[in-house]
């Protein structure tokens, strides 16, 4: 069997097996591309009137927000500038819940209590990550089908590759004529859109595989020279040390005050509330809007307020190596945010092309299958006619 024949069969059967899953992953990626812009335009409670007064501290907002959800653990309080509402984030794995309480950071007024599990884009994201299945089932399914899609893309490029320059011209541009059959147009869409989108789709798929397989992420990281851990490990507060007696302010407020002084231009400042007696106070500070890879992640002992070192990639940005930055950039690349609005537009259309490939590919297979069936029927009719002629002679 010829090499291209083998590649063609691999491309066909992987496509038939993974088509529905690839379509769901791709179309949910399309829907999610502009979620931040859409939410900012449609959710007025995200904004407040900026004032000259000082914003309320995390401990005050914590007390107000906890009254709204008294049985839930407050995960973090996030500030997003002078004209944005503060967010009190209630998040937990077991039992599973996710709420955001939007607050006026100047007055403490509750603007909205939002159940994120009922949020449209949260539902879209669950489909993108887990196919709306339980995470322990959906996550590996998505990962393996994404890997299959990568193989399909590579095999598709091999099948597309022309033998000569004349054939190449027909495979890089639409040359539709009036009266041309839909089958031919569908074939061109599959081949030409697949060719132009393949490189970018491979980037989106590869960044997805970083989340899907630990071995893949580790391989990329170590080949880039990375030496830190990719697994998040929270540094531990030393419970034997006494709580600082000299300050009446809670520890989370003291850290918040300190970060405000160190990062006066921060776009977001998120203070995490210690969940246990040994937890640290984690603070995320991002001085850029729209991306996350340059975020400073800092950790403090909740008793002594001493900064705690970490040995994973999510520490201070200034301490990040090239390998660290590459892995930290993974999300921003995956959603196109690394290129600003233009990058998101590109990611949207690339995801749309990826969603179209299983559909156009299926119609190519179905058309050939039906064509083969009609050809077989014609041959059978011809054989019966010939046999009858022989018998009547």
C-alpha cells in the first residue's frame, strides 16, 4: 500500500472518530474568544463611578460579601482599578461552587451576586474543557481527541501537498465558476481553508495539549531549559510564630496596603484569603490589561507577613526564565490575547475554520461513499444485462 494511501486512511478514520468532539471544542473556542469584551459591554454592574475617596480594604469587603453567602468560603478579593467594581470570589472544588459578589469598592454596596455555574460563558468553557462531562472523564477525552486532531492536521498537510506548481495553484485559491457543483466547492473549502489555517490551528491545539497532558507540558518546559516545578504548591505559613501584636489591621489588609505602595499602576490586585491555619496569603498583581503572563504571584506568611519563596513557575515575573515565561504565556496564546484585539480576532476565525473541517471532511467522505454506491449499482445493472443477453442467445 502506498504511503499516501496509508496517510489517507489514517486521516479518514481519525476524522470520523473525532469529528463531533473536535467540532465542539472548536466552536466553544469561537464563542469564548470575546467573552471579556461582551461581558464588559452587557454587565453594567462591573463598573462604578470613580471617586477621590480611598477604596475599602479586603477585610471590610470580605465581611460584606460573606453576609451574602454565609456558608461559602471566600477565595479572594480582587480590585480592578478606580472605575471597576471589586470582586469577592467564592470558589471551591469539593463541594463545588463558584460565585462572584460584585461590590462598590468605595461604599461596599453589593451590586450583583452572580452564580458563575449558570453563566453562559462558564458553560461554554465547561464544554471546551470537559465536553460538559465530569472533569475526571471529560478532561482526558478532550486531551486525547485534541492529540488525534494534531495527527489529522499533519496528515492533512501531507495529503494536501501538491506534486507540482500547477497543482499547487489549485490548492491555495478558490476558483469557483458558475454552475460548479457543491461537492467541488466543499472539497475546496476543506483543502484551502485547512491549508491556510493549519499552522495557527496547530498552535491552538499545542497550547491545549499543555493543559491536557502533564508529560507534554513537561517536555516543552524542559526542552526550553526549565528547571522549576509545573505543579502549584502553596507555601506554608509557620503556625508556631505569633500573630503580629503591634498592628490592629488584619494581615490581608496589611499585605494589600503594601502591594498598593509597590504597584501603584496595577490593573488588577487580587488578595487570596487563607483557607486554613497553615495557608499563606497569596497576592496576584497584574500591571497589564488583557493578558496574564506578566502577573506577579507573591506569597506571604499569614502570621509574620514575611514573603515566602516558591519553586514553581508562578512566582515573581522578574524571576521567570524564558521557559517559565513561555509556559505562563500559554493561556494568552491559546485565546489570542497575546496579540491584543487583533490576536483575538485571529483566534476566533482560526477556531471557526477548525470547527468547519470536520463538517466539510464528513461531506467529502459521504459524497464519495454515495458516489461509490451509485457506481456499484450501475456496474451491477450492467452485469445483469450482459448475463441476460448471454442466456437468451
